[in-house]
C-alpha cells in the first residue's frame, strides 16, 4: 500500500521550512545533526533538576537575553554551559517568527519522562514548531492513513489504518506542524502524538514554539 505524501515537505534548510505556508502542506521537517557544542550543552542539562518554563518572547528585541533570563529564573544549571542551547533556541525562534510573520511567539521548553498525548490527534493551533533536543521525537502519519472520524473519540487502533506508516522525528530535527483552529475545522491538520517513553526510562527535552 502506498500513502499520499504530498502534504509532507522535506526542508533541506531551516529557512526552507517556509514550505509549510503552502496550502496543501501540513508538516515540514528539517533533519539535522547537532554541533558538538550544542550536544554537549544538552547532554549536561537534560538530567538536571530543570522541569520547564514557558514565556512570551518579543522577537524584535534581544531574544537570546530573554531566553537566558528564563534559564536564570530557574537557577538549576550553570548558565555558561547553556550558551549553545540558548543560541540554537534563538535561531529557531527567529526562523519560526519569520515564517509566521509574528512579532511575538510563545516559547515552551520542558523535560518529559512520562507518556503524554498518548492518542493520535490534531491540535487547535495554526502553526507550531517542535524540536526534541533529547529523547525520541514526535510521531506523525500521512493524511490518508487516518480515520478522522475517530479523532478525539476512538482509540489509536481505530484512528490509524496501518501502523507501518507511522513516522517519527529524530532528536534535533525541527518540524513545523499545521493544526486546525477549533472554529475552522479543515480536515487537513497533521495527525501526530508524543512518543511512549515511560517504560523505557528515556528523558526528553522538548522545545515548542507557538504563535
């Protein structure tokens, strides 16, 4: 069985994630390998006592300083060891804001050690950026692999037609997902879920940026 994949955009660069703007695209993914500095920064941080933060960021001001302030407010890790992570978050915020033409974005960074969003679903947003700095990434599937009438109601076995067509983001991949606003149901939001990790002992560090 072949699946309809025209709604997936493979972005060769961060800037080409703007393919998500095309009406028929509902997920754009940029696969990347981390720099040594970024990996060291994440590895030293992911097992700290940090649990998460969220804040609205004004994009046309010093974004890096705003992010640093969020980390300092948690006082859980030497800030000098986080410079590469802060720099990467700043880069992704600027890129996402440019694609969305947004002056403000909502930034969430959290560690996850339990199963969350177990069921495949669509979210009630316009666009969202996701990056798992540590641990497995988001699972998603093709439009025609979904029984949409069961979304929000049925179990995964009713929602997913063929489990061999479940895709998963890798650590450090950057994805922009298109959702469906509650008052504008289009039937075209990307269907996805968080990976099951609770029984594996894995710990995720997940960046989410919304408009």
